[in-house]
């Protein structure tokens, strides 16, 4: 259902030559998402082919977060195939990129995925102590992601409220000016005519 419609959408992006030539970001996303969809459907080899194509396409445009996500997905795919050497290579690339991503202050989403992969890897190799540590780290990273994103959304909402409040105040002031100025004019007219009568 949903996977098939998502796959159809991303295949449509790939089928239009103008989207491939002009919008390489869509191409990266389409290839990566198709790769993940194929992995979800159990088509590991097809998923790997799509993810590797996305990675090749990313060489001209090095987006740390997106690229680390592709490496993590490739690691998951090779783990399904039991190819530990390739998993280790992709884990190494992902660790390096996520380490650089930590310097930006928003690493938690990728850390969660990386730690989950590491936990699965160590469980597969029989190192359950490390698998547990990485599983707990993945849960912690997920909690931190939810908290930071939630805090970010609250701050954005507060900014929008302040902006709306400022606009409302300006509107109210302009309405008051529209009432005060004619009111003052009438008062001045009344006062001046009353002062003239008293003379």
C-alpha cells in the first residue's frame, strides 16, 4: 500500500530527465528512499543498488546528515546479508560523518540510527554487552532528539506568537489613532467654538 505508492512517486522523479539534470537533490532523495523501500520489502540487493547510486550521486554535493543516513542504511543492508566487513566500512564512514554532525548541534536523529545499527551489529556478532550499551545509547539519542526538536518547535511557536502579537498591537494602535484623531478634531472644534462663544 504505502510503500508501493511511495515507490511509484520516487520512480516518477527518476523517470523525468529534467528532474535528473536540474534537481539533483530530488534525485538523491528518490534514490535513497527507493533503496530504503526495497530494503523494507526484503529486496536487499535492489536496495543496496539504489543506496549506492544515491551515494555516488552525493559525491558532488556532500550533505553530512543525508550522506550519513545513506551509509547507515547501507550498513543495515549489508548486515542483513551477513557481510560484516562491508558493514564495518559503512559504520566507519557513518561514525565519521555523524561525529562531524555533532559539531552542528543537531546530531541526535542520526546518532539514534547509528547506535541502533551498532547494537544490531554487536548482537549479530555475539557481543551482547556492547549491543546493550548501543541500544541504550540509541534510546537516549532518540529522547534527546524528541526534546530538542520539541524545544525548537516551541521556540518557533513563541516567535510566531510574538510576531502576531506585534502585528495585533500595531493594528490596535492604528485603530486608536483613527478614533483619537477625529475625536480630537471634534473636541478642538467644539472647544474653539465654545471659546469663541464665551468671548
